[in-house]
RNA sequence: GUCCCUAUCGUCUAGAGGCCUAGGACAAUACCCUUUCACGGUAUGAACCGGGGUUCGAAUCCCCGUGGGGACGCCA
C-alpha cells in the first residue's frame, strides 16, 4: 500500500508556524515512503473562508518548498459528492433528521452545564425501535445528525501518542449537515479521506477529540480507517499558546524578517522531532531520516534564538550571489540599487558570516551603494586632527597602491606607523569615512571590495580636499 | 464540570530497565583569536514535577497526586 498523506488547512487566515510544521511532517512522511502528499483546502465555513487566505497558504507552502503531488482540492467544489453520501446515510439509517432549533440546543447545553455535565445532544430526534418521535414541526429546516454507536468504545493506535480510547457514551450524535444542507467538518474530512485514499492522517493535537467521531463515521460507511498521528502544539516564545491575538505569525513574516526558508524548515523539523543529536540538516537528509517514532508527544516552545542561530548558519553557507539578490530585493524597497557600486556578490561574501538575517545583510551592504552620512557625534569622536592628517597620508599612498587586500593592509599599517598611531586609531576613522560606521569587516578587504575610485572619492570628500 | 493528552537543564531535545557520577544544541558566563564589531575556538554552570509501587536494579514500567495543554459548535 503506498502512503498517502494530506495537509488540510482551512482558509480563514495565513499559514502559521504550527500549520507549517504539520505540513512539513506530512510532506516528509509521504516523501520518505515514496508516497503522495495531497493538499486539500477545507473551505466549508463559507462565512470565514477567503480567497486571500487560500493564496496566503499557497504562498507559504511555496516559500517553504513543500510541493504537493495532488490538489489543491477545494471542499466547496465537492458538494454534490457530500450530498450524495448524506442521502445514502439517511436511507440506510446511519443518519437522521433532527428538528431541534439552535435555541433549544442552547437551552439544553446551559442546563447541562448548570448540572456540571458534559454538554451534548440528548438524542431526542434519534430514531429507536419502539420509540415514538414527535411530528416534525412545520417550517423548521432540519439538520442531519450521525447515528453514533451508544455502546462500547472506539480507539486507535496513535502513531505519536500510543493507544487512545473513548467510550462511545462520551460521544453524541454530531451534526453532519447544517439546516441549509451544507456538510460540516467532521463529515467532509471523512468523505475526503476515504475518497482520496488517505493512509496516514498527520494533524494537530487539537483534532484528537474528532478522531473517534471520524472513525465511527468511517465504519458506518464501511470505509477503511487510516492511521492517525497527532502532533502536539507549538507554544510561543514566552510559553503561551499561539493564537491570532498572541504571537501567531504567518510563515511569510519570516521571509520579511530575513530568514532563509531552509533555516525555518530545519528549525521546524527539530521542534518536536529528533534524530539523536543531529541539529543541522537539509531537507534531503531530513526526508531520509524522518519517522513518526521520534516525534515528541508533549508541546514544544518556540525559541527564536535557536532559529536565529540556524539562520546565521545557513547564511554563512549560502551562495553569495543568492544572498546579494536577497539583499537587493530588500534594498530596492529603500530605493537603493546596485548600479554603479561594487560587485554585490563580493560585498555579500564579506558579510555573510557576520549577519544573522538578510535584513542585517541588506543594512550592511547599504553604505556600499549610497554615500554614508555619519552623524556629527561619530565624526567628532573619530575624525580628530591627528586622524585627518593620517587619512590624508593614506589617501596619497592609496593612489598608486596595488589594489589587493594584502597590499592595502600593508599600506594602512605603514601609514599608521608613519603617523605614530596604533592600527585602530587609523582603521576606525577610515571605517567611519568609508562606511559611516566604526565597525566593519577587516579594513583591507573593505578597501579592496569598495574599489580605488570610491575609496579615494570618499576620503577626499571627508577631508574636504 | 466531563472526557482526552502530556511532564528530562531557561529553551529544543537524546534516553525503549543496568551503557546515566543523565549526552547534544540554542541561550548564559569566562577565556582565547583579533586592526574594530562580529564570526570562530576552548571551558564552566544548568535538568529526570511529587508520592507510592514493580524489580537485584527505574529518567525509563504501573498507580495516585500536582502542573501544563486540548476538546466539549449548525468552526475547522
């Protein structure tokens, strides 16, 4: 049997980090076993689903590189199929019409809660042998409920959490079709998982309570029951649960904040899953290692600092040209272009092991492509008379110096010595003049990359000569 | 309230009864490297929620408690 997994988000918002990890694990499991990964959009909540959210989810998946093999399937386009199954169930007696109004239900639930009972439907419209049902009220559109077994228990061997079992007495007859005829979540999932021949349902922890209902439904339909793996949730950096109001951000936000997708992927893979002591690995290796046995059963707290570390690691390894392109994309938003400046990939190479994200890289590259404007305080502190004298000497020396880091380093050192200064006493003013900053990579490589013309122009402009 | 899940350093985790005086990573601290700032290197501190069992032996198995989380929708 070939493995078939699915990621089934509802398009009511962006793809957040928890959803991304669920997608990653489903994707990896399918890849690991040479199976198929299916994308299904669960948009039956017409009031809250939006096309923008669908696009946001697609964008997020694409940015991460989680490609699906089938789909995206949209549940709203499968209405006829759901309605046909509901009709079958009504005919076979595994589902029935319920004429209870929302108000009556609310009253029932309130009374149950007042008695400290678990709120649930009381089965008043459920047909039983020898039970007299009231006549259907006039003008009330009924919902359709699933006739859940009353006795025994329903359970499964969860691939993450082990054996889980629920007493059927805990489950009530849930609604499978609303009064307007549209099917509900638990029902659509079951029909789709069956029709799409899903073998492994990998989803969030919050669905554990839906699973027994779905299994009962599957069995009523005579369908095979897939394997289930429930992933525990991801908590925010502060240990609080993630929600729209608190801490949950779109994966695309990570792009904006300068993270590389491979860093986010690697971080997510390690959050709740492990392979011994391995921390840094690419997706190819992840897929070859991935299994459900090493997923943690308890919730995990998101740690931005570790993500930052991984991001810095991947930036150090990244191709300078790619980094330059990413920085260029960002600088472009600030109306800064690479035209007329030093080779972007050389500048990126100078900074790639000094920055933790792409925004920092863009900031670092900025002064290479537009004249820096050091603040008055910085100038006053570093451009002292002695410094200016030494810089003037250096300017002379640089006009005929071979333009190679080693020679340039020598030139700076010798100038400092000739002026009676320590190396930093010349190098730092030089940095301020060239880049507008007191720190930079080694001064010889900065000179080399910036180029003779620009260096001399910036020196002369600073010295007012 | 009821049901379900869960519990190792601050954080992510290794650990499938003896390999554990509990390992790795991030973070922290110290030192080294160094023309600055970073990077990098080395070292240090830091944990098995509590109580009962089972066993020659328990971080690992069982029970109870406690903490945390989820669910109880004509949302998904």
